[in-house]
């Protein structure tokens, strides 16, 4: 039972971390778009500008 609790805690922590990183990526995307630069978001999650 203790291992299940540990796994649930870890899962919660990872979900929170993912949500925070996703939010940061959206902020970067929005900022670049507002500055008039088109960007792409490849599947690996890294942001890159498109000329």
C-alpha cells in the first residue's frame, strides 16, 4: 500500500511539472507571436523560429 501512495505522489509531482513546463512554453510562444515572429513547435517540444 505504501508503494501505491509513493507512485501516486510521484505521478502528481510529474503532472504538476509537465503542466508548469507546458505553461512556460505557451508563454514563450505567445511572446514570440506578439513580437511578430512566426514560430514552430516540433514534436520534441523545443521551440524554433520559422523564417
